[in-house]
């Protein structure tokens, strides 16, 4: 039986940090304690042996997010690799809640990693756009959420997914049939007390929120997609996501064996920090807390120089003497995500930590890296047409999905 967050177990923990799909916060310095989170959620850390195994099985260098611990925790990833080594295929499932016009870099992280997994393992992928969820949690109409779903789909497609292996679906458009049958199977197995314990719902929450979790659960089961996986009910599912989504899948993994399905496996990431410091997730309400894929080169330069929290010292003399505090330095953290050259990153850390590199020099390199990334993404997104979105969202077989 999976660990769940019974309310009596939560009381003391809630005082320190709250991590769920709608809130990420911590008392004190605001920094999330991932070791405590792993212990509380009951997942496992990804170790070097697991990373080396991925390298061996795929014959590809592990993704920068894997080798630098951005994706740091998992549930049953080793079992996915066992099955793959036996010659069994699996599929990927990830998603996006479309509540904003433009994505920020933190939103891109799971899609960049999922693209690597799709290419490395040559497996199909389903991407859920939870437009229904955002309609229930945000002050947005059904129609606006549907529009944002299509806009966000363009940014997702721009990450380079293979249309012959990828199905993107909007809940408002797709839920029904076999998918809905699985939702009902899951819903019958989860009591009101359990869903309150896992997600922290209160008496003030409307019933739409309480009934939503099965919608996010059932893409974990292949027979929710009969047009893709007919006759492949034993196909396993791997879910790359940020760790705040874990409560949905703890619930799913608890229910799955009771309704005759495999538990989905997960590979989970850290949160991408705000420019102002490592205090959980970025805030969509503060455009200066994040770099957006719509930001110009000038915007990126201004945001990094003005808002990126520095671990450098108050004076050049003190900085030369003591070096930067790399633990709190946001430019270093962002470079750890997006600077692919390991040797260059190590050199920057050593020089900056020793005081031989100044904050301005590190920020200059970060501006170069992010400007190139965002401009590349902007060009790719500009090439995504409405017809391409329709192709990815069409309910059709994927004959090439395992090739």
C-alpha cells in the first residue's frame, strides 16, 4: 500500500512546508527540503547506478537534467528499465495545465526531458492538457481554457516531439468512452476522507475539485486510449513530472492493482527556482520572477541583471577574498539547468566560488545561454501551424509509435 498523507500525519509537516499540485511553500527561508519530501512522499532518490543503467540501455549520454539531479526522485523507474531490458515497451505520459498565454522556462523543463526520453527509448507519448482543471481552479471560462490549451500545445510541439509517436489531448475534448469508464473505476476506489487527506481539500472547495483527481489518474492506464493501445492492456506507463504532482499518482498507484492495472512509474523533478531566490515555484502573477519563452533578448538581459539573486559578496574586495556562495546563487542554478557543457559549468563554479569570477561575468554567460534557448524556441514555435496542432490532437492510430 502506498504512503498517503492522512491529516493527522500532515499537521506537523504542514507547518514546515506544503507541496501539492496547487501550492508550494516552506517556512523560514522558503527553501524546499527535498530529503524530507522524499521521506514524506515515500519515493526514492535516483542514484548514479540508475543513471548509468539508462546510459547503457539507450546508448545515449544521460540528459543534463538526469546527470545533474534535476530529475532526482522516482517510483519504480527501475521496474520500467527491467521491462525494457526484457524487450517490453512502455509509454510516456505527462501534461500541462493551461492557465497562461506563455510558458516560462520552468514549464519547459518536463517537456524537454520527456522529449529526451521519447527519443532515447523510442516510445509513444500522451500529453494531457488539463483545461478542465484550470477552469475549476482559476477564474477562467471553459472557452478561455480551451483557447489556452491550444496555445500551450504550440509551445509543447515546439519542443520537437515526434507527431508519429505523440498524442496531445484536451480533457474537454477527449474525456468520454473508455477514458471515462476508467475514471469511474478509480473514483469508486477513493473515499472522500482519502481524497481530503491526500490533497487537503476543505469544506469550502467545490465538488468539481474533489472529483477531478481521477481525470489526471487514468492516462496512466493504456486502455484509456483504445485508438492507440488496443490489445496492449499490459503496457507500462512512465510519468515525467515535477514532484508537486506526486499526490495524484500516489492515489493512482494505490488504486491501480485494485482495478487490475499496473502501477504507473514516475520520474520526478525539482522545482525551477524564481529569479528572486529558491523559494519553490515561480509565480505567474509576477512576470519578473521568471524568464518566459516570449521574452526578448532585452527582457532576458534586464531580468537577469536586475532580479537574479546573487551569491556574490557586497564588494569586489570581499568577493575576491571569500568567493561567491554558490548554494544561493540563482545564475549558477539556472546554468546548472541549461548550460550543457559539464566542463564549462564546473570551471564557472570553481572560478566563481573562489572569487576569481565576478557576478556580472556569470550573469553575462547566463544571459547568452538563455537568449539562445528562448530564441531557438521562439523560432520553432513560430513554425507550428494550427494544422500541426490538429495533427497532434487528432484521435488516430500511431503506426510508428514503437519504431
